[in-house]
C-alpha cells in the first residue's frame, strides 16, 4: 500500500505524457482521453499475453520494439486467464471489442475488418490491448508505439520517462485491403530492403505488399519449370545495374517477414505486355520467335507474349502455378496494363484465359483496370490507376461483380514528384505533395462505383528512377501515411489541418529510426 501511495504521489508530480492520445496515424475510430490515467513504463515491466502462438509472437515483437531504447528486460509471459495482471497486457477476446456507449454505433465496414480491430486501454497501472485476432493486437501495438515518446525509436538506450497518455482507443479499419506496391523489376531491390519496406507498411497498419515482380527490364522471381526467366531475364534493370532476382528461399523469407507483421504479399506477373525480359529468356514466347535485345530503358507498351500460341498458356500456367504455390495469401496479380499491341478480342481473350488459370490455382485474380472489359470471374479484383474519376469500363466491371482497389495516379502514385524540383520521379499524373495524397475519398472517388465495391486502396511505387532504399523511403514518406489513413480511418476523422499536425510528430520518429523522408513544406515538422 505504501508502495502504491508512493507511486501515485510520484504521478502527481509527473508531467503529462508528451504525446496526446489522439496523436495517431492513421486516426483511430474512437479516442477517449483520460489525462488522470497516464501510464509510465517501469523498469521491471512485464509483457503478458494470451496463450496463443500468434498473439505470443505479437507480444515478442512489442518487447523487441521497446527493449533497445528503454534498456528494460521486458520478459514476455503467458496469461493464465484474462484477469491476470502485467504492465503491458495483450489479450485475445472472443467477441469484437464493444464500442463505448456514448459514441455512435459503427455503420459499415464490419465483416472481416473485425479481425483487425482492437481496443487499447491506458490506465495508471497497465496498458491493455484486446482484440479478436492477433492482427488486431499487432495494430494495437503500432498505436502504442506512436503513443510513446519519439525516443522509443532509438536503437540505443535513452534515459527518459516512457509515459503513455491515459484513456481508451477503440479502433478498426474502414477498408479490408490497404497496400503499397514496390516495383522490383525496373530496379531490383534485395531482400533486406523489401523487409524494411514491410516494416514501414506495418507501422501505418497497411496489410498488403504488392510486388511487381516482372517487367520489360527484368524478371525477379525464380521459376523452376522455366529457369532462364530469372537466370537470363533477371540479369538486367533500368540503366546499367546488375539486376537480380529472388530465389524461392528469398521469396519465402519476404512472405514470412510480412506474415509476422500481418502483411499479405500480392505477387504480380505482368501479362501479356511488359514481358521483354521473359522474351529474352524464352524467344519461343515471342510473336516472331526472335529473341529481342535486353531492354534497360523506360518506355512501355512495346513487348508482348504470343497470345495465339498454346505454348504461351503452358508458360502462364506453369509460372502462375509456381508463384501461387509459394504464396500463402489469396491474391495473384496478372498485370494486364499497357499491352498496347494486343488489342480488342485478342486482349480480352488472353485475360480471360489467364483469369481461369488463376482460378485453377485456387487464388483470386487481381489485374490493373485495363482488364475491366474481360469477362467476370468469381471474386475478381480490378486495380484502378486512372486519373479521371469517370471510367465507364471500370464501373461496368464493378456492375458485373468486380471489386476495386483504388490507386488513382494523381493521388496515390508514389513515383510522382512532390514538387517541380523533386530530384527523382515522374510527373505524368501531376505533382503529388502530402495534401494531394490525402485529399480524396476512396468511398466516393469513382463515378458509378459504390463504396461497398471498394476493397481498398494501394499506393504503387514504380522504380524507373528509384535506385536505393533511401530513395524508396524518400518517395514513401511522408505520403504513405496519408494513403494509410484513407484506407484505415473512418471518413468522419478526415481533416487535413488535423492530419498534418499529427503527421508532423512522425518526422522525429523517422529521424530517430534512421529512416529517410522528404521534409515536405506542407507539414509543420517540429
Ligand atoms: C504506368 S501504372 C505503368 C507503369 C509505369 C508507370 C510510371 C501501370 C499499371 N503501368 O508501367 O512504371 O506508369 O508511373
């Protein structure tokens, strides 16, 4: 008792937490601050977790996150029952965390989103995260991370008070699919770079990494049945670089790292265009059977596989079959963009066969919105990258049953320059600074497409001009969090003035973690 009294007296003298409970990106659905309930992590803190392997793994990741800066031991132990105490408590609960009485009931977006929701309660004696699934606990941990002082991002010990603002957050995503794409074909990025990109996604509760694995300039995934694809097709990239490819073990490592962070990998094999690297490796797939020269420029739309030859479909089935077998997630992306030389019925006929091949692997097909005119197959997802919201072909595909991933070129394209003087990037879809990345609504963006048909959002990073991890980070940050908020947060929280203030606090976090970012003049960095 004396100990408890001393602790509470200590609290009275303690300054409030440096971070406010609502200072989270993406904005949580509901925030109820309680300034009297701040929590300070004691040096002997323990992490307690429900006895479930996936939950346990989240608890281990939380401890790993906190140990370097705090220097605390943070042992992780399992809870015998939900009532047992600890300082940081992660519990799985049967039913979805119930919202507080005083706030309106949620309107839409339940369904599978329930698995990703969480409730975080900060009280003087403990921080507790409750969720239906481990994904929810993981997202709750990302929120907790942002509620600690920025110094928590230090990889070496920092002396300081590790105080978290008191109160309750009840949160869950608006859209089920929230992603980013990395083009590893134009420039190849080795496994450690990809793992770090996954970490950046996870911070902002993004749950899909789309890998653009093949293009004219390089083929990046080993395929046992067609070994020259990677051996020959992987040896080039834009410019004079050496290229590269992922072995099956490399790819599995990426998938595993992503899975621990509740991120699903979406592999893309771009067909029937964007295939020059494949044709260099296997000229028999080329329309004239003549091997083209390796291509290291940045034009698009000139290459295609011979859609009139049965061998092409054997190739497609072999490649998609192997990639599907390596991929635990439900999606297989077949590209379909910019096949300028395969027109009309030849194009839709090819796409329809490729869609059936994907269905045969047990996966759900995704394609860029050029596939819209092809026939519908169950579950099909169209990724829209247009710049004008009137797109009757895409709206028609939605009417025929397609779901949509929105990647509007003029808002979500991370390869666009921020400003005229941005040293890398394109500008064909305009300049995209943070406000432009933030100010659109995925639920109402496309004419004739209802919010219920929108599976989610994705920010693609094409890499014609991006050559290093630091350049990837420079293009991702600070725009990726804007996209993440559109995908996660209820529309009612959408507010540019508020967002830019919340985002500003992330600059010091990135700087402390050694992450490169663009210090956009639109954000009031501290
Ligand atoms: C269009 S977006 C492409 C890519 C380019 C990109 C550059 C899409 C599906 N295709 O091949 O890299 O523009 O912004």
